[in-house]
């Protein structure tokens, strides 16, 4: 199987591109390569357009999803598993519908097709059909300590969201007979206008002026919700957060967002992780880092010190002759890998910093002067201390 191109390269954006940059780039690709635009092309042109559109859609489906994007940025295709490519088994969809879904109905003041391209799909398919609405997503943050991240935790978040009106069941009217298909757009939510110009027909789609894009009109609206079918409610939602999550990661709770009008599909609740800085430990991925200051005598003679770990203090031995900057590794004392982002548990790296006194008493100074000429206190430049810190210093 051929290796897939880099998704950022496919859309023509760099890795620091914003969500708006990615969306704008995909819009240009969708406009250029949607198969509806190439219905009058050669077989080779049609095949190229289809392949390019699939490739662009796959790239956008990953880079527009914060969770997939984070996995892709870190692990490439291996981080996606089978979660990358969108399903085209049911066809490519109407280009106008795709753009309206991406950028909102009428988001460009209406989208114009061209007669020579079949109006980008021709608008309605098979007559009037009921539009399925989707509720908006809700984004919230959860702050976690390193200790909570190490074990995983269940948190309760409080949000305000739209829910279906209990009086009308989300219909907007108490009686089902009071909800009718919009007579202007016939349930599509869009108005189509055809104009004849010098280059042929131009088909323009705009949001329906009668129903506002919902495809339905309500007479005798429900008094509780005013005909919207929705009421505002404050609710608490429990979120199970797995161990090992990182700052900025996003968890998706399907269907816990805003309810949709007309009994549509609920949006999602997007929970963004915010890590509370630890007072003593620093984090880099699964690994933790800690700097321990020791006295010059402890460095020379050796001692035992207490190191803070996420599950309590841990005592380790300082070897005699320890140099300032030496790093020791405590295996398995880091953080677990979050599911889907790797395996195993990280380590805790302890860096020793030797404290040198600036002021000495006369007897202390005399004692050190007597040792100045000793061979034991002369630097041995031939000795090669294997300093692990040289490999890990960028993480401090």
C-alpha cells in the first residue's frame, strides 16, 4: 500500500496553522476537486479529482479534530489506527451541502454553482427531504493535579445547555399537527434561485427566508419554549478521565452537548485538560524531573536523601564523590501513558546540584586550606563521568 502524504502538505498549510487556516485551506480544495465539478471532464480528470478530493477530505477530517490532530502530530499515521479516512461509500454528497455544513448555511452569502458543472450537485435530491439538525458542541475545562493524572480520576463538571422542552417534546408545538413542512423550501432549508447569464445558468442557494434553514414552520408555538423546542438547563455531568492525560488534551463525550431543534442529534461535550503546575516536579510527556540541592560535604562523603514522588517520598542513596549536575533515574516513578498514545510508565529523573558556601568560619577555612594541596582535591581531568543530564538537559 502506497505511503500517504503528510496531511499538512495535502492541505498546503504548516504545522502551526490555526483551525481557521485549516478550514479555509480545505474549502479551497473542496471547491477545486469535488467530483461534481468534473462531471464533464475526461475519465482521467474525473479519477484525479476523486482521488484529490478524498485525500483532502481525509486530511481535514483529522486536522479539524483536536484529538485526532494531537495523535497525528505526535505519532503520525500510526497514532490514528483506522480513525483517519472518511467514508465515501454513500457517495461524495452535494458540494453545496458540504460547504454549508463546514461554514454555515449562507455563510458566504449563499453559494453559487455554474450550469456547466450541473450546479455542483443540482441542489435537492429526489424531492423534499427533512433536514436533520445537530446541536452545538460545548467546550469546558477540567483542572487536574499531577497526582490525579497519575491514577486517573472522575470529575463532575457543571454546564448550561439547551435541552428538549419537556412540554412539547422538542417539537416547538404541543400538537404535532401544528408543525408543518416549510412551504417555501419544502423542507430542504434552502431556497434555490436560477438566473440566466451570458455564460449560462447560475444556481444560487441561500438559507430559507421563511423557516431560517430548519425546513419546518410552527403555528401555535409552545408557550414554555416559544416554539424553539429547547429550554436552557444547568446540569452536572460526570467525566471519567484516564490516567496519563496531558495538558491541552481533549476528551469527547458524545451527545452531552446542546440538544438540537426538531428532535435532531445532540452535540458533544468537549472536555479540555488543564494540568495544575506541581510545586516540585516538572513534567515532559511520561517523565518527571526534580532538582535536589545537596551540600558539598554530602556530595563528597555521600548521604541518603528524600525525593518527592507522586505516591509519596522515596529515599535514595547519594554516592560519595557525586558531581554537581549528575542525574540519576528512578525507573517507573513517572506517569503512565494515556491509552492510545503509547505504553509503559515513565521515569523520574533527579538532578543533583551541589551547594557551595560563600562564607566560612576561620577554622573551616583553615581546614580547607590544609586540604587544598591534597591530590584528592585536585580535579582529575582524565576521568569521564557519564552524565545522563547531558542527554536530558533540554527537558529541565
